[in-house]
C-alpha cells in the first residue's frame, strides 16, 4: 500500500515504529496531489513548505522517542473557511480572494498541539452555500469516483481530497449537510457533531445556530480519533460545551443496539437503488442481532423549508461584515469601477464580490427578517424547528440510533442542478433536519450504484457520538 493511502491509525503506527518518516508520508501525499489535483481540484492553496518543515520537526521528536498524540506527523487538509494563521482563507469567495488569516481557529490550535501537518486549504461552495462545490468562485471540484460528477458540497474539496488519497484526513463544516452529503457522494466517512461539541471560533460563520466543524476520514475509527482531538469547551465560543456522554449508554455489542427507521425518509423522491443499498445494510445489522423498528419523525416534510428560512436569515446577518471596508475585496480598488461614495462602494463591492447563490440567500434572509414578514416567516420557522427537535427527542426515547440514507440520490452530473436552486436544495432533504435538531450524525459508505457510492446516515441523540461510532464500526465489519 502506498503511504498516502493509509488511514490515520496505520500512518500513526508506521510513524511510531519508524517504518517511515512524517517527511516521507507528507511527501507521498504531495506527490499524489501533484499527480491528481489538476483533474480533481480539491485544493485552493497548498502549504507545502510549511507542511514539510513541520513534518521534519515531528520526525525529530519521534527520533528522540518522545511520546506523541496519534495525529502527530499525519497530514490533514482543511476546508477554506477555517482559519490557519498566516495562510490565505477565501471561503471560496472572490470577496476574500486575498484575505490572510490573522489567527488560528480553535480546532487548528488543538490540531497543532496534536502535531498535525497542514497540507493546504480545500475548495468549497462560496461561504459553504451549496451542495455541489459548483458555487466556488474558483471553479468546481470533481468527484474522484467519476470526474463528470460533483463531489457534493459544500465541503467538496475536503471530501474529494480524502477520497482521492490527497490527504489522510480532513476537516469540513456542516450547516445543513455539507460534510455528510459529500462524504456519501465520494464514499468516505464524515461526522456532523452535536451542536456545541466542537468550537466554532475561527470558522467563518454561515448560519451560526447550525454550523459545526467535523471530521472527514477513510473509516469510522479515524473519524472518532479526529473528533476526540477537536471536541470540547472553548472559552472563545460560548455555545461550546464539554460533552457529557455519561447520560448516553453505549454498547459495543450489536445485539443490544436498538435501531429506528423513520418511515418519512423512505417516501417519494428517493432513488430506488439508493433505497435498496440502505435497506440491505440495515438488514445486515438486523441479521447480526440488532433490533430494528419503525419510528416516525412527523414534521420531516417541513424541515427543508424551515431550514432555508432560518439559515438564510442568519446568513444575511453574518455576511453583513463583508462590506468592502473591513475585509478583502473592495470595489474602490478595482479598476473596473468608478466608485462615487461610501454607499456606492458597499453596493458595488457586494454585488461583484459575492456570487449569485450568496446574494440570493442574503436577499431571502433580509426579507424574512424585515418588519411585517418576521412573524410570518422567521418566527414561524423557529416554531417548526422546535417541533422537529421534539420529533427526534421522542424517537430517541425508543431507539439508540436512527438510520436513513444520507442523500436521496448518488452524485449527480456537474451542471445538472446548478440552474435550479430548488432541485439543488432537495439534495439536503435528509441532512438538514439533523442540524435543525442539533443532534450528531455520521455518513458512511454502504454500497454502490454502478460505481457511485451510496451513503448511510447514522443519527444519534445529543452527545451520542459514541453510540454512532459503535454502530458505524459494527456495520463496517458486517459490510467488509
Ligand atoms: N447544502 C446546504 C446549503 O446549501 C448545506 C450547506 C452546509 O452544510 N454548509 O445550505
């Protein structure tokens, strides 16, 4: 096996046993990037010099027999909306094309302490708005399983990098499915943690009541290792908390696992072959002794509408900061424009600095928050959100985990949905309810439609990450 194909656990073991060095491992990953990334375009910028220097430092520590964390010396790709001090951070937007991060995100600080080697920053839909990575201002990423297809989005670059062995693992962000849906399209594992489990400090805000940073990895165990390294209370993010797993019983025996299947998720709109692959995987767990029962999440049909109102409202507030004064691109410095006054600069900067999807959401969100519409849209959506959360609370009184498809279809063709926003939004139908409820969920591969991977979503109760990992590990073995 080539070094760049290793999992975190194998890479870490090899480093520890001095079978290879971090420098060799990192170089092998950059070799693959140079070979493949011209076609895939997972990365927006590389940190080759920094990464090799850091790998060399870790190698010295290994040579001195220092005891190091699992992630030490293992190369990672970071989504381009997470700040790494001194590196460019664009969020896939022209408005931040030349923005250099002045500090580290809290997750980056943690990874630095763990000895991580940062390969570079990965492509994404502009400000994480999208499901295909086609909304990047810097061109789309391609799905490594089929270059004519999208990798999913918005963390398409992070996921494609891991799937193409251009990284050992990656970080993405998930506001409505942006880690899980691409993980399902590219055949890797991705976790959206419980809201508050991982600090958002240094993540460029999209919709703050949904956003979470999470891991992308080649298997479930790696995902767990990364989650352990990045989770925890951070004084710089008042919504972060220390996970208290003591209230959640875990089980390492499939026979004790109670699995819920929500009937609303196997209704119209789902691709027949996706449904079949997911049901086969569930059957395998059932045959191994897990108890499977139908549950109901009755407000599911309102989730997408509810998400697109609240998310857009938060987007419109969060993106007000990009005004051509505080950060990045400003029309006043653009020779294409003659700017008349301050207001004119605001207008031209935002009109030309943001892409169409971002402007669409800012307008929708501004509308839902404006006086006269606030009660009818924003407030109503918040009430529906509470009902959706209640659906999950009630289901988790009966079962340990809930299993669903991650996405109703496998990866679609580049260009297939980009002209029709509603069609694009529908690819999030199974992932957004999880962000509305704030619960954790993981996507893992469970089969193929032709050569396209199908993702299975394992949803857990709040703080139920361990339960999810146990179920995922069990299923991984059964699918082997
Ligand atoms: N695809 C969804 C959207 O466009 C989710 C995005 C995300 O999770 N960042 O809103």
